[in-house]
C-alpha cells in the first residue's frame, strides 16, 4: 500500500536488519523465510540486509542457515534459484537467548553492532515477535532496558507484533500500555496476515476508486452483510493454546473485524496510514456494544464432535490432546452486530467462523435489497436470484456479482447469472505467502495495513460482552455440530429469526476454482444420494493419457461435490479435441469441461434411470462443450440420435430422463460428437420402466 496518496513505485526497501524472536518456530520456517525469498526474487529486498534469529536452543550459524535452506526448499511458493536462496540464507546469523534474560539482549546488541558494520544496514532494525503472546511484554521491556529500540543517528527502529493482541479488553489495554512505554505508536506494527491478501487490500480500491459502488454502499440499498471465515482443519496439536482461547478470541477481534472495518468504514480524507486507521477505528466505535443478555440472544457458540472434513477423519474436540474432557471452549462462533451511524443504521451484520467445517472458505457477502416485485408478480419469489456481491478471499481470490436475467425463449423466465473476476485470470501475479506485502511495508514505514492501539481496543470492547456472557453461562447454550458439516443448527436459527439465511459454504462463484454452483444443477439432480458411482479419470503424463486412482467408493452427493474434480486432473489441457476423444475412447462416459483450465467429470457410468416414457424413435445423448471464453457459464450440448431400432439402451450417466429433457430439450448449441455409440445388431436392450425401478 502507499502512504502519500500517489501510486507507489516499487523499489528496494531501506537497508535494515531483521531480528526474529522465536526463530526456531513454525512461523519463521513456513512463512517468513519464503516471504523474504519472494521479496528478493521481486527485487524488493535491500542489498544491505541481515537476518538475525533469536532462539532458546543451541545452534551454530551454519546449522541455522542449513535449517533455513531446507525450510525454503520445502515451503517455497515458487521454484527456488540457488543464487537467490544463498542471498537470503547467507546473511543469516543465530543468537541463543531467552526472552526474559538480560544477558541475552547484551549478546544480541553485540551481534547487531558487528553485523551492521559488516552489512552496511545503517543501524535500521526491524524486530519481529514470532513468539507466544506471553513473551510480548518481556521482549518489549528488555528491548527498552538494553536501548536496542532507541532511534538515534537518523536510523529507525520498528517492531512487528503477531496476534492475538491480548485475550480480553483489560489485557489488550495492558499490552498497549507496556508497548507504548518503550515504543512510539508509529514504531508499532500489529500484523494481521489477512491484510496481506490481495482481495482484502482490494476492498478499499473497489469501494473508493469506482463510482459504481460507493453510491449504493449504504442502508438504502444493502439488506445485510455476511462475513465468513470457515476452516476444515481441526485443532490438531494446538489443544492447550486453543482450549484457552476459543474461536471468538482467535478470529473475531482481528481477522473478522478487519474485514468488517474495511467494508463499513467511511472514505478517508486521504490515502494515508493515519487517515485510514482513524476511519477503521471510528466505525468499530460505532458498533453497538450489547449487554450480556443481548449478547446471548445475538450469538451462537458450538463445539465439533467426531466426523469427517473432506476425506480426513476428525475426532471429538474434547478427545484432542491437552483439551479438558469437560471443556466448554467454542470451536464455532456466530454473531449478529449492528452499527449505529448514518450509513449502516438498521443493517444487520452476521459474522461466523469455525473449525472442522465442510469446506475452507473466507468471504464477505453483501446482500442488496430485493427489487420491487410488482412487475414479476407471476414469478415465484424463490426463483429470483438474490443480488449478492461476494468478495472471495480464500481459497480463490475473486469478486463475484449475482443478478437476474431472462432465460432465452419465447416466454419470460428469470434465471440467476453471475459475473466473476479472478485475480489469476487478469494478473500474472506470482504465488505468495501473504507476508511479502506486510514485511515490505514495515521496511518502508507504511502502516496502512496495520492496526493501531485504539482500533485494537475498540474490537475487544465489542467482543467483551460475549466473552462474559459465555463464561457465566458455562456449558449452557453450547451447541454441538458434527465435523464436516456447515456448523450447528442454532446458527441457522440465529439468522432465520431476522428473515435471512446463511449462504452455503459451498455456494457461489468463489467457493472453489471449479465452482460447485456451476455443476450442481447437473450433478446434483442426476446423482442420487448414497448411490455408489464409478469414475475413471485420466491425466496427461508424458504425452499419454493414464488413469488416475479410481474413486469408486464415493458414498454420497455431498462428499462427491467436495472432491472438486479439478484438483484431481491436469490444469493444462493442450488439445481439447484430443481430451474429448480420449475420454470417450477410454471411458465411454459423457462429461463437460466447465472452463478452459479444468476438466470435470459430470456423468458417471451407469444405466439410464427412466421415470417416464421415451419416444420410441428418439434417444437423448448428453455430450460435452467448453465454457464461454470468460469462464462464467456453460450450456451442455445435445444431439438427438435417430435409432435404427427403437428402444436402444444408452450407456450414459445415472440421470433421470426428466433431468435430461430439462438440460437438453431447450439447448440450441452446436451439436458435438455423440457421447455413446449406438449398439447395432443383436438383441435389443430394453429401457427399464418406472415400475421396474
């Protein structure tokens, strides 16, 4: 981001030393080292740069560098070049020390003086607390005592603090006071890695750089807003930490409130860190702070039980190591909030987050109000698509708009359509960890994407009544939900009592790279629940098509959709016709290709299920057709095949004839090569009748 209102010309950051406390931890190896490599690959890491790791274990400089090199090879988001890797790893130094040991900071000061002279970093120092929250205060106090944080001779000192920023309102205030005793506010960078994602940063540009959205971004046009952060992962090995924290503390005051403030803030007077952070803090101050009774009415908490998320079995939360057997810690939280200002008065905001849910998705969904219904009074209202603007943050970074359009034909029929913008389709951006932008901004002193003390305290002020109400209620009101489901049923009632409904976690155009909503009308109506199906997927390996592992044990439609076939097949199909022919030659199955980059099997090998009569001289065969160039929609082609003998049995997917007619009867697309060859000669096969089924 930029701090002067003008487009930023990317250049190398200032010379500096990066000191990481907790250098032997997971954050350092999985995220920070790959992020530094990506900055070096982009020409943004300064030539005069030093990396100093501080940890409790004994380790030499060479061993530390070799450890970082292995981590880079394992977790890099792009191919690793040895020359660049040596540049990042070769400037690393290790200092052993405890966070509350004064002697350790004396050793660190000596090491910094030596390294700064060797590397020419001009005395600029960036400290990074990649440690548990309990170490924040001791580190800050020792940095102040040893004068390592004092700015002198024109050099700067900055410190990055990872979340969580406290565990409640009182602890957040105490932490802010302790940090401000040593550092000025402009030296503090409270990091939230969600703000490193392009779609999150793009919220400001979407709102304030386009005249299309800002005039309707208010209570007159918006019905409600949903903010969802869903994870498929369980607590895993974080049992002790999570049982003391819970979903509310872990996600809401930072991740969800950052998204909430970006969506609801007023336009800043200028695109500068102080102005932007002031508007974010002001809108959080305007959120209604409920009483404990109101907090219980406007919230739901849940805890997952044994189940499956995707193909992974998940044990009961209370059976997780280091979790109390009678724990009442929530793994799911849903809130209803109101903002008391002119722009948002009367608009409800629904927030939800949880562990071990059916899919991984983070999105902001803005629901616009329904259009006047008089003109289409003969159209059932449930057939009208809801006008959602969806900002997808993960797993796919995209922006989608859903609206109504007329279905082609002589009569007026309305159908929902969507337009989707995906970053990867328009911009050739290299994969990243999300930390690159944040670290770079710290190096150049741009604090737009970082929280300020008043914003942190405003978030905890909203959350505190919910924490108090849930603590006083104990186990009463704690819902349960099976792992791999959308969450507790009580969360549905929370939003239904306001006349709204949650978006499905697998709904919409941003839910996956091959959106379930695109193939659900075909697959969902065609494949019955709990019908065992057989697949034979092909992958292009070394110039020839080979079978991928068989998926014959798919037990249900929900699990079938969660497979997301695009992850199992090659991303690049050089020859569409060759792929088409290969599938029919090897599988004799009908399929569709929903986009230019993915191949998805729509129908599976089985018998046609007839539910009413088929004309004796016609048979329908479903074939495939690529999507439109923009990848937004597709229409399956059909071909009516004249049979030499009537009542020939077609080997298509397990679909109903009524669904085939619905899909194919109105299609005007150019016929494609038919998907199944008609059996010539021999005894005629009889199509099963409804009674036979």
